[in-house]
C-alpha cells in the first residue's frame, strides 16, 4: 500500500482569500461583518481578520441568501434568525445535487 500524505488544511484564511473564494470584493466581506451578528472573525495584533472554516460557512450562508436568492440584507437577517439550520441544510443539499449533476454530465460526455 502506497504512503499517502495528508492534505494540510489551513486554520485561518485572510480576507483576500475568502473574498476570492466567493468572487466578491474584500470590502463586501467587511460590510457583511458589520451587518450580520453571526459573522465575527478573529483579528490578529495588526487588526487583520482571520477567518476559520466556521466563519467561511457563515459567509456562505449570507452569500447564498443575498447573492443567489436575492434577499435584502434585512430579509437575510430575518431568515437567519428564524431558521439558520434549515437554510444551511437546504444549501448543502443544493451543493450536493450540483456536484452529482457535474459528475453525471462528465460521465455522459465521456460516453459520447
């Protein structure tokens, strides 16, 4: 059995890395931080934001509601207050279905 090295996962991500992940400006991430209570990244001594996986998951929820579903900021806040768990579950299900669809289209294309 071949030795396989574990992938190293980062503990903290910079605001630039997070913004690039969602294809938005870093200023939008900073703005969302002021608007949404669920988003509170740590800051280092210099004041730079350090985002964890959990913070990125929160941003993913906000992004889904505001950018993909078209909610206003107040509407997104209300949805998160009412049932954040249900929204997260639906979003994860959509992501899973997108992954399956991508896989199936790749299989279809290889068969042609």
